[in-house]
C-alpha cells in the first residue's frame, strides 16, 4: 500500500488552496511526519513551493499526459513517506474535452486513482449557507470520489462562520477548518501565476506563517485521520535521460523542468551539471547535452544579452553536440527577444527565432507533438506529450519545424518548434514520450 493521502482541491482557481497546501505541508512536517507532496496537472511553479514547505521533492501526476506506467512510477516516489498531500489544479473536475493517456487531466481523476479523499477549499466570501450547496454539488457530482470535507476560507466574522457551518451541517458535510479573511497571506504573482519560489523575498517566513495560521484554525488531527492509503503501484520506471552528462541551466531565468524527468535521469545514472546563465556561467565543456528549461528570460533580457561567457560556451557546444531549449529556453536560443517595453535583446542566435512580449498573446494548454526530426532522447516520428504556457508572440521563426504539434483535442497549433544543426527547441515543456 502507498502512504495515506489527501487531495487539496477547490471549486475554482483563486480560492486560496495553495496557501492551505503550503501551510498543511509544513504543519504536518512540524508534527514529525515525513510528507510527500504532489501536484495534479501540468503546473511548473507549485512543486518548488511544495519542496520548500515539505523539504521533500514534489512530483506532478497528470492523467492526460501520463500513461499508467508513468503514473505508477511517479506514485512510487512516495516510498518512505508517512502521508501524501496532493494539490489540485483549477477546479476539482476541470480537465480537457478529449481523453489523453489515462484520462482527461482533472484533479478528481488523480484523487480517485490514488485513493485520496478530497478536502475542498471553499471561498465563502459573499455567501453563508449557500456555500453548502456548492460543496454538496462537488461531493455528489461523482459519488465514487472519496470526500473528506471542506475548509472554509475568507470567513468575514464569527457570525459568518456560524451561518456557513449551519449550512454545511444541514448538507451533511464535515467542516475541517475555518480560515478568517487575511489579505496578507497571498503569495506574490506575475503574468504566469505565482512568482518562482527562488524569487520570494522571504519564503521560509511566509510558509511558517501559513503553518501557524492553519494550526490555529484547522483540525489537523481530523485531516490526518481522513487520509487513506492507496494500492501499491506496479513496478515501472521514470523517463530515461537524453544523455549521460547533461548541462542544465538553473537560475531565476531558467527553472521550469518537471521533477519526474530530473529524478528519472538521475535514477538511470545521468549526471546533471547545473549552471547559471544569469551569472554568466558557461555549461560544462565535457557535457554531452546542454538543456535550457523554461522560465522568465523576458525579465532578464539585458543580463542574458551581456552574458558573453554563457553565449560563447553554448555556441561552442552547439558546433558538435546537441543543445535543446523549452519555452523560455527556446526563446533564449533564438536571434532576439523583445521585452514588454519594446527593448530588443540579442539572444544566443543559434536559431533564427525572434519573439516579443510587447504585444502579449496568451498560449496555454496540453500539447501532443509528432517529431519531424530527432531531438535529444527521441527519434523522428516519436510522439511527445507536454504543456505550453507563455505570453510571447513569434515575429520570426525561419528554421525547419521540429514537430507537428497539436492541442489536447488534436487541433494543430502553429508553435512547431525549430531545428537547425545540433540545436532544437520547443514552446512546450516535455512531460513524456508516448510508449509504443
């Protein structure tokens, strides 16, 4: 059996579930439990916050992108933990319209597969007893989904709490906690959602504050008691590494890589060699592959343009060995990046790509890509699954397309990625390659 677990979810985004998640992770750890965090869905940012709160790497569980074998391999990362806590994406039942590898990508699917009861965080602003109708609807929408109860959030007063609890009692829904309205508990945000964990000015103090807040207003013992163990996962392996020695860009400009990929690479014996473009560091000269993850290069255009050691090192590597970039890393491989103020910054110039944030265009969603040419770790013709999330506009993309790329419903998208010599790039962040 896997350790007992719970899914922290909500009726929608913006209800405060991340604050609850971080406070709960830290409070359980303070109580002496070894806590395994998870994120349901393709979020790049939350797992880093989970790691900071639980002091244990967090992993994504994604029923659209992952088949049963990969889901089992990710589930097995809970070995040695005493309790698992998953954080949902968007609303509990939100997913895509077309089935993927194992499902539609909803948090409810993840909770059912793992056997985790749902703790629903309900924002009760502007309502009282009526909040129970929302909670009851979520509980009854799928009667097979285990449901632990609710945490009331943004409660305005003792009277407000009393009336809201009366409604929940009438609906037969257990209240596990009641959080007073606190405007100072919100995490800082920017255009892709939360800021990165590494950028938070005082993350440790913030998480400690969340834990103290939850401990004062949530029944932690009831939450522990509600957690249920799931079935043991079948033996399976995480994705294999694309090279033996991988130089991985790692700083505030390049940080979005799925944790299960890095764990799989290391488990298979690959050596990951981090370097910082923002500190003008070159990748290791003896690396087999340079990998530039996604992140926020648009916030550091001037610094990257002036990073001559970084530029020379990557360009020299690309003369004979592969370089790959995802989203922000792809943009950094291009000719230029134009920031939101209209300033043009020279990038690595290994691809002809020119991107701009001056006129923002939102790109969001799952991606399935059929490679027209090989890229590190995958041959031409391989199907990949990933996720795209950015606001950049392509002004020029003159190189050969890397893949035929589709959204979750199979509709073509124009962001095909590029290949030129030993250099490849995609706008989607890789989750996995489909198994034959």
